[in-house]
C-alpha cells in the first residue's frame, strides 16, 4: 500500500515536472478572452468522432459569437498514424496566417471532411514523405496557403515543438481520448450526439447567472417524494429529499 502510494507520488511529480510552459495559453481561441463561458475541445483531425462532432461545434461558435470563447486544442492520438502531421499542419496554418481564425477553422473543417484520405489503412503502403506531400497538395488546393510554405512549416523545429507542447498540455489536463470537451475548465460528457440545443441547455444557465440553479423539471419518472434532475443532456436522476440537482454532476448533498 505504502509502496503503491510512493509510486503514485513519484509518477505525479514526474508527470508535472515534464510539461513545458507553453509560450501562450494553449489552443486556438475564438471569442473574447474574458468570456463568462469558455468551451474547450481537444481534437484529433484524423478521429472520426471529432469529425462527427465538428459541424455542431461550428454551429455553437456561430450561435454564441462573442458571448463565449471557444478553444480548439490539438490532441493527435498516437494510434492514428498521420494525426500528428495533421495537427502540426494546423499549427503551421496558424503560423503562416498570423493566427487568422478563418484559416484555422477552414483548415480544420476541410481536413475533417477529407480525413479518410489519411486513415491508417488508406496510407498503409505510402511513405511519410508522400503523406506530407499529399496533405500539402490538399492545403494548396484550398488556397489557405501554398504547398511550399506548408511543407516548410512541417519541417520547422519550433512549430513541431509547439505541437508537442500542446499535446503534453492536453495530457496534463487528463485528456486520454478525442473528442473531449470542457466548459470553464471542467470535463463534460459532450460528444457528437450533442445537438446545438443540448449545448444550449448547459451553456445558457451559466451565461444567465454566476451560480446557475437547475429548476427540477416535472416529476415524470421519479417515485413520490423524489424530484427529477436533468443534470446534463440525456442524463437524468431522481433526487432524494435534501439532495440538490447540480449541473454536470447529478443529485448530491
Ligand atoms: C512562425 O514560425 C517562425 C519559425 O518558427 C517563427 O519565427 C515566427 O515567430 C512564427 N510566427 C508566428 C505568427 O507564430
Ligand atoms: C498495400 O500493398 C499490399 C501488398 O502489395 C497490397 O496487397 C494491398 O492491397 C495494398 N493496400 C492498399 C490499401 O493499397
């Protein structure tokens, strides 16, 4: 037991000691930095689940405009062979366009829409150089930047480093898969199944007041004396007398 605790402490110290401080807050942010609500997405451009969630994320960004801040973090998963290149590509686009948000969102959207081109199986007989060139040619066609500039960015050690630091940052936040979402720094169970209305049901009460309190809804499915608590989209519990319905958590004393 003591031995296990020591190992855990050593592991934690090691993990925290290894994460470099990014030169700026991590991620690509849309919306004001002092926003009341900050939605973060940890995404992998070669992940089908992220692709599936992205159209609603775009709706979310458009719907709330300057009322919230949205931050996209790159978290390329190691078992998606070309994910790191695609993620570094996003850091390259940010670099060559001087962090132009339209270019950043356009690259993300277009790579998601065509991600099957860079799946493991699709590139199994293709060299790394050919994958880089294929992504560069793709970017060139989108006119976000030229293939030459893109390739140069992919060969740039500093941009490569930013992409690694970004990945380590996500690890330090406990991210293990994608898409992962946080609201004001707290993990939420959002995924591709969340509609814009689902997002609104969580974000609007936060925007409306510092301390949101969820009014219990009609007592439909709960035994007498208990109150129904819809604490997250598609997640409902019956609260006992004395318990509170806490958004994102459920019934708690
Ligand atoms: C782009 O990358 C170059 C080379 O690493 C760096 O010197 C420059 O500051 C970067 N520009 C931006 C806007 O990040
Ligand atoms: C990869 O190469 C092998 C061996 O030549 C071939 O059997 C296979 O169909 C190829 N796969 C793809 C996706 O091109």
